[in-house]
């Protein structure tokens, strides 16, 4: 890198949460004085050998109408430039605050603000109590700087000087990251289009004057995409991310659509690394979406884009709330607007139709979360009501997008991003079925341990039906991720994807619980148990692959791996029983099973040497599996499990929390 490039790097000044902040007030700390001697002339004056007065721009360049730049670092000129930038930023913030009152305030507030502005002119500052749009607060900004929660290996962040108009990220890296972004994300959620991004790329790299807002948006999209490039250094990724974060408030002041693009991309980056600040950014995005839309004459499609981005931010809220166990921040009118939206039922599939199916099933899961997680399991009426909603979602799919069609390979040809998005939508649907029924499995385990039935309106026969419904959903979930090649070199999916890892972990826990339950009840169906154990081992392998680069996935892997290994050993002995008693009455009592195990050289004993039946070990594993299902979100253990709320769970435990 040349010395000229080194000395021209820029950083965006952080714009505070309100126009009166000390950073954004625009008050220059030192006044610029007229200089009698110019140590370095600008490039144009040096080339033409004109006298340069050292201004920014200098008088000669102003008269000639050309760009005025300086080749060397001059601290006095830099100070003068920073003072001017602060002055201009303060004026922009003041005027933006006035416009916000006109846009967000009521008629009386807007009229009084207009009167005061006319009478005071430049001296008028907005009352901070008047309505102002959401912004990135200094508190959240500080948290974003240090949040690297789930990154495996060295947790420290290393990033160079931030990118800016005079110090751009490598174009090849940006383009490659953007291509990955569209290949992976476009089928799942709307963010922006390839055409819009190409236009943005051309504006930034055309060689002309560069808008800092363009650089912020460009770095946000590229940063999210480069998370899928394992051969790119963390330094480059983090530098683009921090450039996007630093410039976010500047983008908010210009365009709510573009600011939502930046927020979504930063959230995707953070969710892949399990950054807990992702929740706060999603909340900021929802706040922005709920504000009245400002007209954008430069983009006639801004309104349509904003609606799509609104849905995408809502999906992120569904995604995190249903996997970390917190109360979704969603309103009834928002849910209705998405659930009643139409989509094509035949013909060519589009990104928009796959995006709608994804957000709709995400909302269904968020609704199920609120009725299925707590001290008491849901009733039959609640379960069947939500199953009707889930069946309605699935039956409303075009025939070529049903799970059977996709698994059999008879579905319509889809792009890679569409195929992965539809499979993930089905994984969410199956995960919702599991979430709806998981408390029944827990209640059954508790009843067996206590010796009496606990559920009032669900008998054992109905509970077994729900058990098998849950197991079937888990089996199909695992098959989806096997077909996607998750955790293998052939897969284009990022193995740190939290949606995938959580659904894989949950499905694995259900199967392990079911296997232990069958062994504990002397139900030795060798072929079925062997197939379920194989499925569970597939889950272990996927989580192990993800755990090499992701601490949260490693944590999930460690929760289930030992249970899976113990069940495999137990199944080995029960499989021998199944083979030995083929065609003969199976052993019913523990004493017969112990005798059979001794005959085959497989003996389970206590530390004191007493021979025991494998079912006693399986009973302990049933309790272990039930405890995993009782607390699927990694919350702190409590007598009365409950969803976290936004105001009280900032320090609450979940799968993403690690000790400092």
C-alpha cells in the first residue's frame, strides 16, 4: 500500500443518539486561523505551479472548478478539515431534527416548530422531547464494538482503519462477498437486488467523488457475504462490519430503506457469530419500520422495498426469539399483514414467494412459542388449533414445493438459494411441530418418574400419538439437512447458521429421548432404534463440524454427544436380545434381560457389582433427554421456566451467553 493511500484513510465520526450530543453538536473545539505560510500546496497548484493559499478547497481550485486534494499529511489542515466536518454534521443533524418534527410530530407540534424556526432561523434547536426517529445509541454502539461472542479460536477483534471515500475496501473482495450474499440470502429474505447493488458498486468504484453513505451500505452487504468466505481474514471482514456500524446513523439520516439494508446485513453477520447485540439491532430495525415512511424521490420503488425489508426484519425477530426463548416483539397487525399476503400457487417460483413462505412459517413458530413454553404443557385444544394453522401453511404450498416432492427430487427446478430457503422453511415448520409437542414428552417422562399421570386432558394413548408426531418431525428435519449436505464440503450452507444448528440440535434431542424411552420400557425394536441412532449420529457429526469454528455449536454438540454414545452401547445389548429371541417370546422382566445379557457377554452393573437391566440406565437417560427438551434454549435452570422479556433478559442465560 502506498504512503499516499496510508495518509488518506478516513473514519466516520460517530453520530450520537440525539442532535444535542456533544459529538454531533457541531461545535468546533478550536477555531481555524488564517495561515501566512503554506507548507504544502494542493496537487493542482503544484502541477500548475500556482500559488496555493492552503484552503479546503483552495481559492485557485474553487475558481477553476476542480477537485482540491493534498498529497501529504498536514496535521493543521487535518484539524481544519475535521472542524469543518463537525460543523457541517452538526448543521445536518439540526436540520434533520427539524424535519423529523414535521414528519413524526402531530399538527400542533409541527406548526409551533415552524413558527419558532421562522422567528429564530439558525438559532432554533428542536426540543429534545419532541418525536425523533430511532437511532443507534452510544450505549449499543459501545456494545457492538466488543461483541464477538461465538467466534471460535482467538476471540479478539482485529481491524484496521475503517473504510471511507478515500480508502475503499478491495473491489474484488466486495464483489465476491456480494455474490455469496445473494446466492445464500436472496431466497430466504429480501434485502436488496443484484441490480441495485451493481449500481451501488459502480458509484463507489467509478473513480469520481464517493458518498460515505454508499460506502457504508456497500460494506454492510459485503461484510455479510464475506462470512461465507472461510479463506478471508477476520481483519477484512471486521473492518467492513465496523465501517457499516460507524456509518449507520449517517445512513439513517438519509434513507430509512438503505438503513434497514445496513441493519439487516449487520444482524446476519452478528447472528452467524452468535453476537448477543443482534437482538438489539433487530429491535432498532423494528422501531424504524414502525415509523411513518419518508418520501424518497430518488427511488420510486422505495415503498415496496420498505415493506419487504419490514418482513425480513420480522423474520429475524422470529428466528432469534424461537431459538433463544424470548418474548417476540411483534404486533398483531404486523402478523396479520404477513399471514394474509398472497403468493403464487403455480407457475414459476420467485424469490418473493419463497421469502413469503419463510416469514409466514417463522411467524407461526413465534405464535407457538408463546403457548408451548412455560410451567404447564399446552392443552389438546391449543395443540390441535396450532396444528391446523401449520397444516394450512403446508397444504397451501404449490405441489412442487411440498416436502415429499423436494425429498423425492420431483420438485420444480430451483436456484440454489431458493432450494435452501424452501428446505429451511420446511425445517422451521417441522421445528414448530416439535416445539408445540415437546412439553408433552417432558410431562410423560415426569409422570413415569413419579408413578402417576400428570396431564388432565391428555391420556397416555394421546400422549403417545403426540410423541410419535414429534419423532416423525425430528426424523424429517434430519433428512432435510442430510439432503442439503450440511457440514460437508459439498454444501453451500454456512455451518455456523444458527437456524440450522438449533433445529439439528432439537431434532437430535427428540430422537435421543425417544430411543431412551423405548429401551426403558423394554421395547426392543432393533431396526427402528438403529435407524434413529444413525440419524442422531448424523446430527452429532453436523454439530461437530460446526463446532470447529463456532463455540455455540460446540456447546450444543457437548450436550448430546455423551447421551448418544451411551444409548449406542445400550442398543448394542438390546439388539443382541432381539436377535437371540427371534421367533421366541421376548423377555419381559428385568431379571430375564440381565440373564440374557450375561449369556451374551454384555453385563451392566453398579459400582458395587450388582447386575442391572439396561432399562435402568435408559431411565436416567430419559430424564436427561427430558431436561434438554424442558429447557431447549439454554436458559438458567429454574422451577418455573418462562420466556425472557426484552427489558429483563439482557444478562439472562441462553445458548449464546459465555462467561467473560
